[in-house]
C-alpha cells in the first residue's frame, strides 16, 4: 500500500526537494490502468529509487507493482536505478519479496546499482550521496552521448 515505508519515502522526497529537483509523487492517473501508469512513470523518470521491505505488495499480472516498476526502469535505463533493501532478518520476509530481492541482487541487475541494506537512521545521508553520484554519472553519460553525436556530425560534413 502507499502507506508502507512512508517514513523512508518522506526522506527520499526531502533529499530530492532540498537539491531543488522535481519529484514525481503524483497520484495515480485514472485515464491509464494502474500498471500502465506505473510502468510509464518508472520508464520516463530520470532517477528511479526502490526501497524494499518485507512485504511483496499487491500483485497485478502475477507480479507486485514494485517489481513491474523496477523492470520498466531497468529496461529503459539501468544506470538510473538506486535500490535500498531494509535492514533486518530477510528470512522473516514474505517469500515472493525474498525472491524479488535475490533477483535484483543477481549479476544481471546488480552491476548497475547499489543494493545496500539500509536503516531509517542512515537513509538520508546515504541517499544524498548516492543521488549526487548518480546525477554526475548520468550527466557524464549524457555528455559522452553528446560528444559522440558531435563527432558523427563533424565527420558527415
């Protein structure tokens, strides 16, 4: 539900807002289906943050909304993803959530993100650092992309 992990979400919102960036916490748009809307927002975001706790969440088409969102963000641009797994005994978590955490931390996904165990107490400092690093990385990749386009343009002249 939207109330799960609300304290963690509030910290993420605070850090993003303090950096003067826009954050998309818009309410669900009824003109789309919930799944289509979640995938679109995840796919088009500049940064995607996943905070994983013990609950798998509501399922749509055989997966949790969070898993659908993660897959859409990963398919669009894996380097924009930051993942935090809450501290605690993961053995007590719902089995589907443990499976999802294992999937995210597999080599296929993990090369692109930090899958760090996090507590509420250290999330703000950790996320502030991770967000800054990710923004710099995205800016640099955008700069390289622009440099390649400029080189290609000069060759075509």
